[in-house]
C-alpha cells in the first residue's frame, strides 16, 4: 500500500516563499446559456457541483467560449490562458493539457461524468477529443490540490468537462429551439459546421447535437526543414509546410432527459464519433480511423439530507493507424524509393520483399459506474461520499502487411485489462466566519493484467529478437494490483473583505497505464510505434513499474477590491517518488538521434509560481476597457539524473487588452514563452527559443446572431512550439532514424478566422 512519504522540500520552501499561492484550486470556465426575454420561463436541473472551498473562479461566458471555438476545433484550447496550464501539441484536434508540467494520464480528465481512456499506443484519442468546443457547457480545472471527490489515479489535477445541464419548461407546453453555425480559418483551410436542435416540455427534453470539421496541413511562418520529399512518389511538401497536420472529424449526440418530479431527473445520452483522419506531425503513424460510441446514463436525486447522483457509462472504441498521405507507405526491396510494389512479399522470399504500410489496430471496451452523495451536515458543512468502478479492456494488434511485418499478427497488448475500484470521503466545512476547511481520503484498487503475446514471426530469424522477447515477456509476471491512497488537506482564511489566504497539502497516486506496463518489444521498428509523448523515440514497457506518488504543498494569496480589480499569486512544490520516466533500453543509445527507451521509476521535483490579475481600466461612453495578465514559472527536474523533465515551459504568460461596447467585444493578446534550455537528456529533447505572439479578436452579439473573427499570430512570427515534440511528419518514418533528427514542430503562421452562430 502506498502512503504519504517524507520528502526533501528544498527548494520547495523557496517556491512557497515566492508568494502565497494556489490560485485556481478550482477554476471553472462557464459557458452559460444566453439570457433572453421569451415568455416561457426555463429552469435548469444541475448535478452536484460542490468543491466550493477556495474556488477562485475565472468565468468565461458563452460569448468567450464561442470566440475560442471559432479560433480552434480543439476543445483543449479552451484551457489556454489559465495560469499554470499549457498544451502539449499533438494532432489538430487532440492537444494534451498540462498542469504545472504534468500531462496526459497524470491528469484526471472526465467528460460528462465519464472517465475516458486513450486507446492508442500514441494516445491519439484523449478524452477531450470526443467533445467539440461548441458542446462544452462548463470546463473546470482543479490544479494540484484536487479534492479527492474529483481526483484519483492522477497527480497534477483534474479537468471536468460538462455539457449544459438539461432544461425544462416551468409550465405545461412545448418548445422547439436550435442553433446552427460554422467557421473558417485561412492558414490550413479549416472549415466546420455545427447544429443543435431541442424539443422540450415541462418534463421531457429531446435534443440532437452534431458537428463536423476538416482542415489541411498548416503552414509555418518560415521554412523550418531542408527536405521536401514525403516518401511518396510525386508528392512534395513545401519547406514551410507542416506535414501530417490535417484532420477531419464528426461528432453526434442524442440526448433524452426526464424530470420525474422537482427532486428527480434522469439524463440519457448516446454519443458517436467518426474521425476518418487526424494526422500527426510528431508521431511516426497517423490516425486513419477512429470510431467511438458511448452510452451515458445518469440519475440525480435531491433529498432533505442532500443529493445523490448515480451514473453508468459504456464506451467502445475502434482505432486504426497507418502511414498517412505525407509519409512513405511502400517499403521493402521491391519498393525502391517508396514506389508501389506487387504482390506483397514477406522476409525470406527469394524474390524480395514488398510491404504495404503497417496497419495498427486498437480496440477497447470501457465500463464505469459511479455513485456519489452529498450529505448536508449543517448550513456550511458538507460530507461527500462516493464509490467508483471501472473496467477497461484493450486489444492492440498489428496485422501483417509484408516485409518484416508478417506472416502473423503482432500482438502489442493482448487482452490487456485495467480495473479500478475507488471509495472516498470528503468533508468541507466553515469552522468560523473566516475559516473554511476541506479534507478528504480516497482509496483505489487498480488491478492490471494481460495475456501472452507474440510477434509477427515466431522463428529464430525473426527481426528484432521477437521470438525471444515474447517468450521472456510471457514467462514473466503479467499481472499486478496496486493499493493507492490519496489525501487532500486544504484551509482557507478570509483575512478581510478583499484578501483570502489558502494553503494545503495533497498526496496523490497514479498507477501506470497498460502501454507503460505491457508493451514488450525493443525492436526499433516496433518500439518506435509505441510513443505517448511525440519525441520521435521508441518505448518499451516495464511490467515492474510501481505507482507514482506525488506530495504537493501549496499556498495562495487572492486579492480583489470593490472595483473587481484582482491579483492572485500561487506557489507550489511537488515531489514525486517512483516518477515514470525513461532510461536507455539497450547499449545503442546515442545523443543527437532517436533511440529506444524503457519506462523506469525514478524521482522528480516540480516547483513554481503562477500570477494572474485583472485591472478594469475604465468604463464610460467609449465602453469598458480591461487588462488581464497571467504569468507562470515552472522548474522541473529528474532528481535521479539531474535532467529536465520532458515538455515543460520554464516561463509563459499573456497580456490581454480587451474592450466591450454595445454588443461588440474586441481584444489584443500578447502571448509569451521563454526559451527552453533545460530539457530531457535521455530523450534528446530539442531546445527551443523564446517568442512572443500577437493575437487579435473581435466579435458582435445580436439577439439571436453572433459573429466572431480574428487573426492568430498577427505578425506572422516564426517559432518552434516548446511542447510540440520532434517533427516526424514526413518521409520514411517506419525507420527509427530514417528521418532527420533535431527538428522541432513549428507553430502555425498567421491565420485569419471567422465564425457565425444563429439561434432560433
């Protein structure tokens, strides 16, 4: 069983001393429905939100969410601008949010109450990719000291994405309403459309929501590479074109909700995604088909003692990868220079070899049940108790395609299972007029196992020692059970009407995922396809991995005057034992190239400070002027090696001047990032220079119609994305070092965009 451990806190004491922190213990972003003057009044049935302790909230209304949605089809992009949060760039629809340098599975991400899991050896289908921006109702970020009721199996915090709660009429009758819209962006020819229609009465809601978006490769502001060849005959990419950055997707959601009485409601949703392609400039493979369907059933009940919410969900994912149109497809001795060949021939054929791509499939089933209750012990005293069950099954296999890929099927993960059982108790209480406390305890049982595996070929001459490594894996331990305990302790003191001080401690535990535990082959070609971080290297799992344990201390100071000018300063320090990092998988590791790495438990320390503030400059005949600023400084280090941690931005921030007048809203943002010099040495992470970007936005809202327009990267500034990974977007990507090393993925050049929405 894991327990809170004593840790080495220097220089964490220095980080805490920089400023009292933890601004954004809970930062909800609200997309509230547009107010109207219709004769029919509506009521909203909301689920249990809670977690009100120390909730310094930053609110984005529907106007703000629509504006951000017009600028990007990536739901994670809505999180930009929150202090301490950045995005690790991947495909055009699937950025991975990071909180204080911790990303992906180190965050708990829930979508409409469901714990969705990336079913892909490159994590191309993260949870937020299943929700379009225009479907977001609330998006809440819990940074660092996440309450145990929303945490679990994570380290850095939690992100809770919710659609708007169901609406019902307050009197007998019926109403039909809807919304239709679209957008266009110039740089990558991105376009999309969305439709929402609803029929509601005083007891029933029936609604449909659908959206579609598509984009071509985007263009950087300048040339960033020396080769135009894609590996496909007669297909060249300009030197400023970011290969494998195109995408297309569509999402559909059908919802039926009933209000049984004033205290009981049932909400049923059927969601479907069809993503025919999402190409990846920092992975060797591309997503060429992702089909997801999920059923989400929730029952919410209000009682005299509190409220109870029960939820069941089922998710099925069919995911397929291969080489997209910008990467070499034909391989083998009969496919000279990437030319098509026929027939398919395998290794050992005296007439040569011919391979048609490298199809990879991931199939998963995800079932979950949650029961949570809030007991009102007193007016300002709430006890939260919950139970969570999750069963996840994964098959990851690669069918034969020719050359060394065959004649059999490569079982990357065979019937992998990861099952979680969790219980928690949490109390939130006001002990006096000035003190608010929250403390909670959570226990999780995480059981994992997998069946025996095999490579493409079982003979002694199979490439990459497949037979020997499969036999070693099969004879070793292929199951484990972790007993994880989370603790959160937070106190808030209201020093005055304007000043609040918060401080707290959290012990968080995360068990490894199936790809970290059970991928088994160090063959360069196979390992290169197992990569969760987009650094161009290959990865081998480690069945002996222990759970990661993070101990975090944090303090905050939040000030706001009568004019709503505000300042929040956040300092934190996290020490992680058994941090899952990487080591060389063999003696062939070299600097300045791509290598095969193995997951290994080590230790890490992350500390930093976040600062955010708002200044209302003036309000008069010219409208309302406002200045918003944020700044985040993060230091992250592997304590075993002294190396930096991967994909951490040392300093980032933004300064935004905004103006509102008579339905018009405009803003000019200056987004900044420092140079990234302390990098992950074992990964040969690429250093990047600092930069500053100007972004312009303008919008207007009429009664039922709105338009959003803007220019991203107004000055067409060239820069490399510090968390964009290594460029692997074109060429002979099947070969680990068959493409150039040392090119980071550049950011997008100037992009003009516009979006419209009409409500009826």
